[in-house]
C-alpha cells in the first residue's frame, strides 16, 4: 500500500505456538495516523497475541507486519522501540516510583535524555495523559486509573508513532473510561496510530474509529462500530455482548420499528435518534 498515512499494516499474518496450537491466523488490517482501532474479542480469542505481533514482540509464522513501509522483521529492536509503545495489561504494577517525576525521569534517562530536556519531556508526557500537576504525587497513593495513565505517559517518553494498549479499560469506573477515551482521542489528534483491545464492546465501541473482532484467532468482523453492530449473530458467536442501546434497536427492528434507523453506539445516540423519530 502506498498510502503514507498507514503507520501499521498487517497482511495475512499467522502465529502458532511451539505446542502446535495456532493463536491467530489470516490477520489483515491497517491503522493510519490519527486513527483509533479496537481489537475486540472474548478472553482467549487472540487479542494479546495480535498486539504482540503488531509490536514485534512475536514474529509471525506467516505473513507480514510493516511499520510504515518497512517490514518489521527488517528493523533492529531499538528502531522498533522508537516506533511502537506497548502498554500491557496492568502495566501500572511495573511502576517503581516513588514519585511520578522519579518514574518518568528514569524513563527519560533510559531514552538518552539529560539536563533540561528531562523535565520538559516529562511535562509533555503528563500533558497528554491529563495529569500535568502530578509530578510530586507518590505512586503508592494514587488510584489504579491514575497509575495506568502514568504508565502510558512513561511509554510516550520516546515519542512513538504507534501506541498499543492491552485492555486499558479493565477495572475502570465510568469516569476512568471517559478519561481514557479523551486520551485516546488526544493521541490520535497528535497523529499517532492507536490500537487497543477489549473483551467488552460497551463502552469500547464509543472510543474507536474502526473495529476488528477476533474469534479463535480469526477476524470474523471488521469495519466502523456501526457496521460491526449490524452483525449481532457473529458477535454473539464470538462471545461478545451487544451494547444495550444497540440491543434495544435490534429488538425494535425485529418488531417492525425503526427499520431504517442507524444502530447507536451509545445511549446518547439512541436517545437522539428516538427523539428525532418521535418529533416527526
């Protein structure tokens, strides 16, 4: 593909573990600068393996992963690290501290920064994750969601072009989910390609531009959130539950109501569509 906006491209990628069981196969997708992609699937569907392949932590048994226009296997490890930030599940547990500034400054020094460049880069990273006033916070005194954002800030020190996040919404309350959503949009606004995984469609679909659904290591649905929601049988077979708003509209359609209405991704969209229809 010649499109320079494509930062991450996957073509026919498969991976099999040494025991012989295939984790993923036939993966084909791309992610552009300024785009957020959700990889959705039930536990055990291959989501984490997919992310590890995208980030170069696993090399595919077949197919090709490209960063920009370069085959990932041709890049030395340090170059891959410059391209990709990978935020693992519960990455906040790996933070050492004791303070936020100590943690991020350590990351800056590992990235080769020194002097005044360190506090400047720390400030830039904290700005992105919406914690600009947190420098002197003690890591053992803040919430899981805040620690997770610090882990993300740490991964941004090297200014990657692609951000991979494994289950960033896990164990977060509604307020935490909203904050993560704003951060994902901020990363995309800055021209990064963002990929995150979730075993739940709600609220993950509200935070993304495109979706791929994995079932037993295979992509079984892909497209915009609305396009994926049009395939309830496939989603159910993949072990995923429809968001309540989409489930309501599917039921109304089955009763001959709202036949031409677009499926809502959120409750707000559902309310807006119903108000519009009732006002006619």
